[in-house]
């Protein structure tokens, strides 16, 4: 097991070096520090765990406090990916306060022998038991994981809204790999932390089982987050033109966007004509800023017109045209030699699953069922 942890630690540092070679966006910079933290944590555990929790009680408590960093790194990484305007400022440092408080308490305890002797993680009975504040900090550490996993799930819901308001295809921007990672390891992490709590309070299970389980899950997490994080590209690319940008705020903020009724009607006519004549939807990667640039319409105005005048989000708006294009080609004898998938790709869809899902959603029929009715 020791060698597996060392391999994971090496992988974390190796992936950090590889990410360092990229043209780094903010989420890459966060990932680098995250991987370094994971690598050092796993490496220290592999080399010193056999003595750390037995002979160095205060250091072992400080080592456990490092788990308070995992959730904030996860939250900040996802935030940097899904929020175009995300910036790392002093407010973000608040996420690291519990870690600082935990270690401040340990430093103070180290100056008070009668207090430091009661701080143990190996469930050795003491005359007065573990200090209340120490137990409270351990509970905070346990709750930190589930708390940040829940926050991450909420961020994914925000991402879904932003995707449907800004992109015409879902597959390359949905962070599916990170969702699965968060859901899976969120459940594993929570269960293991509950075991650790039960051990500390009731003495059930072995401490090695708890710490090995946590470190093992982190080791697997390192390999996956390093591999997929290395390949992850920026989702919301920055545009130089302030009028050409993604729209990521709630619809209620459209109230601050001045748009006269006459201008809205002019935009509707312009959009219909452009979509029909130029067929920009044939580009599988078409986004709201792309279309706004082609139409020479500010992104916020275009988004508002699509939402309020066409009563759909950008994703459904574009894919309605794609589905209509597929239907017209299915009905056209010139395309009889093409498969459904070939027609779908030529009409702007980029995957079979996306085509089938969107076609069924809009028409209520599968492509085969539609073909039989024509």
C-alpha cells in the first residue's frame, strides 16, 4: 500500500509539472497548487504514517487538518471553470479560514502541556478525554467534505444554465468527467469520514482503516483529476469586444439591459433572415458570442431577444434549426444515400447521442419513426 501512495504522490507532482507547461488559464493555476498539495499529503502519509499518528500527536492532528484544504480547492477549481468573470481575491481566502484556525489551535495547544497531552487521534484513553474544541474542529473537518461537494453540485447546476444560454452543443463543455468524479468521490469521502468519526468517538474500526481509506481514495482521485484536468480546456473564452461576451447572469438582470420594442422587432427580423440564409447553425461549435459577432448585435441583446421573443434558450433556438435541417434533408431524395447520422453531422450536430436526444425532444419522434411517417 505504501508504494501505491508514493506512486500517487509522484503522479500528482508529475501532472502539476505537465499542467505548468500549458498556456495556463486560472483554473489550471488552481489545479497546479491543488496537485502539489495532494502530492505532498499523499507522499507524507506514505513515508511517515506508521510513526506520525503514534509518536507525534500534534503533528498528526495538523496533518489531518490538511483535509480542510481539499474542499476549497475543488470549489475554486470548478468556479474558475464555469465563471467567466471569476477572480481569486481576498474574499476567496475565507475558504481557508477553518484550516488556519485548526492549526492556530494546535500551536496554542503545543504551549500548554496539559492540553496537548489530550490531543490524540489513535483513540488512546486519557484521564480527561479529548478537548471539546479539538473534537469540534474534527467534526468541522468531517463536515467540510460533504459541504463542498454539495456546493460543487450547485455549481454544476449553474453551469447547465450557462451552457444552454451560450452554447449550441453540450458535449464538449458539460464537464461530465468532473461531475462523475465529484459524485463518486463525494460519496466515498463522506462514508470514510463517517467511519473516522465513529472511530474517534466510539473506538470502532481501526484508525489505520480510516486513514488508509482516505489516502487510497485521494490516490485514485489524484490520477483522475491530474489526467483529465491536464486535458481540460477553458470553457468561457475571453473576448476583446465588450459587446461580444457570454451571458451568465440570471434573466432577471435583463431589466438592466435597455432594449426598445422597435429594436427588438428589428433584431427578430434580422435574426430570422440570417439564420435562414446563412445557416450558421451548421457550425457544430456555434456559440452565443459567435452568433452575436456575425449579426453585429450585443450579446446581452441577442440573448434577451432569443429568450423573450422566441421563448427558448440559445441551445434550443439553434437546435430547432438543426432539426428542421435534418427533417428537410430526410424528405429530400438528394440525400437518400446518406445515413441519419451523416445527415445529422452535416446539419450541425456533433455526436450521435446529441442528435438522437435533441431530435426526440423537439419532434417527439426518433429519426427512424419520423422517416416512417414521411
